C-alpha cells in the first residue's frame, strides 16, 4: 500500500511539475510574442510612412491624385497649402473646398505632419525641409531635401520623360504600394523600365 501511495504521489508530482513547465513555457511564449510585436512596430515606425487614412481627405484629395501621406510635409507646409487662397490656385488647379471641409482636412494634415510624427522617415522630411523656397510658391514634397536625396540616382528620363510617370510627384506610379505607406526602394517598379536597381 505504501508503495502504491508513493508511486501515486510521485506521478502527481511529475504531472504537476509538467503542467507548471507548460504554463511557464506559455508565459515565455506570450512574452516572446509581445516583444516580437513591439519590435515589429518599432521597425514599422522606422521604415515606413503612415498612409493617409482620413476618409474626407481620401475622398477630396485622393480623387484627383495620390492622397499624399501627411507625414511627407511639415505642419507649416500643410497650413500654407490648405489656405482657401492656395486651394483656389492649387498647383495650377482650383481645388477650392467648403470652409468646414477645408478646416477639417487642414486639422487632420497638421496633426499628422512630419514634425508631429514619431516615425523616423517622416521626421526626416521635417528635418530636411526645403531651404530656399521662392516666396509665393506652394511647398512641394519633391522639393524637400530628403526627397531629393532619396531620388538623386534616378535619371529624369525614367520619370520626367516617361509618358507613364511624367513627374516625380506621381509617387504611386513607381512606389506601387504608396497608398499603404510603403516607399521602400527595394519594391520600386518604374513603368516601362521595371524594378529599380542601382548601378
């Protein structure tokens, strides 16, 4: 009888320790998943641009061109672009909006501008903003020092002289996932040329 009791107690102890090990293993797994998730989020913050998400902005601005992510310009630049006067002469077009809509879109763009961001690449647009911009000219993403530096190896013939692109401002022609905030140079596909590869 004693032997049976000892074996039962030993079995219970082994099973209990096994269950404890599984529980600890699950906790370790949960902690690993959480650390991995944090690392992925930090990587995303550093590597990409937050896509435009405001429905009003996507509708009003995205109906004519790529709804440029707010993190590509500073708050001051967005303020200048979004004045009623600037919208009436919006890069050669009349993009006037009702005042309530204009104010809402301006607030969205300013709140998510490059100089308000924690994302490394968006902060680069704030740090390297245009230095010598002619008075009266609206800010342009393509005139920021960071943009120029990131595109300086691309021959203009592949963009400006390319009838499928025509301008460096047509981000989504080459950055196929620009609307998702993905501007990774390894995923650039230039129409009529193919994937971008440095020489």
